[in-house]
């Protein structure tokens, strides 16, 4: 059974850092693209970043230069390193898997989703 489990969220002060993890199981992880999305109250779910099966990465303009996505295929895990966090980064963060291996910034590209992890940036 395909499963994605996010972890690493929490409360952090503005300017701080967090590392989110997305642990996958039940499918051939190396062939999938993995995306990170976030959702905050009153807003639509927003694509943050994704990494293709080839390792190619892409970022939303709002996080470019602050967030870094990476993958460890041996551990079936994708990471989202978040630096210089801002209050507007507060959201539930979700990872998602795309069997085409290409990913994308749209939720429609993805077949499977995790349950999410809360990130709160506040002083």
C-alpha cells in the first residue's frame, strides 16, 4: 500500500529553520516525482517545490533562495530544508507523489498525498 508520511513540522521563530521529511513506502520511489505543497486557512493549496525522478528541482517564487528540496532514494525520503522562515510560511505542508516522474506545481499532477505536517512561524 502506497504511503507518504510527513514529519518535522513545528513552531519556529521568524528567521529560523526547519527540515521537513516525506517518508515513502509501498511503491518504487525512485521513479516518482515528489512535490511539497502548503495550505493555510483562507488560501488555496499552493505548490512550494518539487523534485523530479531525475533530481531536477523547481521552486515557487515565494520560497526561492530560502527552501531547498532534496531526495535520498536509498531511504525513500524527500526533504524540504526551510531557512529564513517568515510568518507567511505558516501552513500545513503536504508531500505528494507523481507516478509520471515529472511532477509539477499543480495539485492535479499528483496521484498520492500524505496527511500533512503543521509549520507555524511566530514570535
